[in-house]
C-alpha cells in the first residue's frame, strides 16, 4: 500500500529545541506501556510521552470491564473467535481475530508475571471468571471487582519504572509533554514528533519510529466514559501525516453510562460508566414504568451486544419521551455490591445514588472507537515508520462493534507484538524532517458547538439529512489565522475533535445501512452490499476521499 500525500501540519510556533531517540511512543495506556516495557528490556532507546501529569491518566486506568481470554477448559479459542465475529457484524478480519484470541492467554500470563493480581474464586485456587455481553461463556478476568483497568495500569507502570531505574536504561518517560504532529522526511516516512511542553514551548523529538497509542475520541460527545485526554489526537495526527484510516463511523455507545444531572461534576473529564459486568451478574434495564427494555428484543436480552442494547434504549426513550432509563440491580445484596463492584458503588453514592435501594439512571454514551488508523496486529500502518496500537488502531479485530473486554486484551497483545517488532528491528536513521503545509487550528470556543453537532446528528441513531447538517456545521466552524500562534491545550483539543468529528460524520454519511455500532434510521437494515471497510485517505487538496476495501485486505506494506 502506497502512503498517501501528507495533508499538512498544525500551524504552531517554530520549535526551540531538538532531541533524538530511537522510538517515540505516544500514550501511557496498556498498549503504550506494554511496548515501552519490551523496548526497555531490549535496551532500545525510546521515549514514552503522555500529555497528562500522571502516566496513569488513561482510558486503561478507568476500565471497569476485565480482560477476555480463553482460560477455562470448558471454553475454547473457537468459541472466543465466534463470539468476536458475531459482535463485529461481518467486518472483523478473521485472521486478526484469531491472532488476538491465540495470543490473549500469553499476554495475560505475562501481565501476571509482571505483578498483576486478578480475582480468584472462593477457594482461592481458580480465577473468578465473569460473563459479559456478547460472550457465550465466562472468560473475563477481573481485578478487585471493577478495578481491572487500574490493576493493568498499575502493573505496567510499575514494571516500566523498575526497568527505568536500572543503570544504563535508554528508555525515558516524559509526562506533561503533548504530541502535536508526527514529523516526516522527504520520502513521507515518520521521522519523529513535534511536541508542546508544559511551559508552552514547541520542540522536536527525532526518531526512527513513532508509535501512536493515544486511545479514542469519546470527548467529541457530551456524555462519554472516556477521560478528558481522549480527544482523538492520534487520529488527527495520523490524518495530517497522510495515513489511511478505516471504519471510523463505528463509535460504540456504551448502554449504561450514568445520566448526568445538570450541574453534576465529572471525574477526570469523564462520566461514570456502569460496567457490563453489572448486567452480567443479573441487572436489567427498565423504563420509568418498570417495563423491561430488552424483553423480546434479542435472545440474550440484557446481555445482548452493546449496539443492540444502545439502539433499543434509544428507541424506548424516543417512544416514551424519557431522558434516561433505569438499570435495576436492587436484587443484589449490599455485600455483593461492596465486593463485586466497589468502585462503581463508591462513585454512585458520591453522586447521591444508592444502587442497593434504587435503580440507577443511565443512558448510552460514547465509549469506544471501533475504527481508527488502519494497522496490522503489529501496529504497522500505511506510513513507513508510523505504528498505531490499541484503541487508535483499526486492525479488523473489533469490526463494526467491539465485543466486551476485548479492548484491553487487544492493547496488551498489540503492545507486546509492536514492542517485540521494534526491539528486533535493525537500527536505522530516519531522514531529516521536512515542513508540511500549515493547517489552521480551530478556535477553542467552538468545542461546545462540536458537542452539539455530534450529540444531535452523529449519535446512536443517524440520518442522511442529519449527517449532511453535521458535515455543513463542522465545515463552517471558525479556525484561527495561519500565523503560527502560541497554542494551548484547549485549542489543540478542539482542533483534534474538529478533525475527528468531520471524519466520523463523512464516513457515517457514506455508509447507507445499519450495521453494528452504526445505525441509520433511513437505512435500518444491514446490507450485504456494504460488507466492506470504508477506507479514508486525504486527497491532493486535503479532502476526505472514501473508498471501499474488502474485509481482510492487507493493511500495510511497510
């Protein structure tokens, strides 16, 4: 696959400093940390960047669901593959799914060897496996009930820091350093990263390899489970460097995010997620009249795939005029809440809700980007030297709708594979970075307007008319003069969300069917004519060019 022409780079002040390293990893979630640990073990010079002040400020750290892996003799790789393909609604790459499923147990065992502690059953011998939506059997490992993501993050951060403390370690961890753009050489290959430090200074990190592990873009919507740093930076940077994107219309809306009342505070820029595992333990969705929402909708009822439940909830709210629905887990004992879901229980009670005695007000909210930068399972993209791993990558594993608890597992598997690939690669030297045409930044004041457009027109249920209005509205948003102004985080956030919003709206407008996490009220059926990926690439003038790509097509030839 030939790289597309670079679209440009953000208009920022000129860099005032320059450093060199072997690889730059952007993002400190499971995927980025796993890669960094491998490079530290192999003695490869690298720098792990996070825009946050704490490396644990990531989507991984907030993940309540667990890690999906075949762990029990009653389970099988074939069953895990089948469940993933079913959830993916025809757009999973079977080879990529098989790679994930086969590698998952080893990735989890490696994590355990690094110090992770997962919940065990009452006898303390076997792991306590959970059931979540879309899975045909119990295969989800949890830590401290709903603290699985935090355990993964803790384990990997500690593992990396132990290696950083060793004499001669050539990997560095930098917090408060935000990637602004991927640098490219005269041949279009990645040559490093332009960054902004905490003081606002712009600098260049030159490197042979750049790894995007930046997570998703849930902050494009008002209600989201994603942390405040999930503003789509990786997607926007990949787009500006000319990388191929894939299937970005498939944003998964988690059915059970706490309805946020007016004036209610968020935590870490995100809304409160009520884990899939709560329904796995028997909680049910009801409307305000007490009627079951999922009764008769799907054979798995409240354990149906997330897209099915979110669509059913949306339809019920439209029919009844209710702003939110209710998740009823009052039959759980107080002890069950305290032992299985202590984090969720604490967050709910902090907000004046006691799930032991009252139903939980919930509604669908932006959760997980199933598409992203087109990549193989090693993270290779269409741009030489540029890698994408974890949520920012579209590998064909998630398809049109992610199976619950496959995400952190995929991040670990891809982080391991990408780290091993880079550790074994012969040392090289990327060419000198060249300047690309300047791209205007978006006025930070436009963020509220972006939220309004995405909430109204690019949510759970979409129409051609609404998506046309979204595209027109996003295209009309004000940008700043291209005069290389000083840039702040708010402007960079809004610029990234603007770019991602345009890409998602255009892809959603193109796909005239309902499939997985993409629902069209004007095309409610799934069509065999659309069983293909949507490939997005920048045209010669920076326009969005969309073509159809067969499922299972080779992603990268670099």
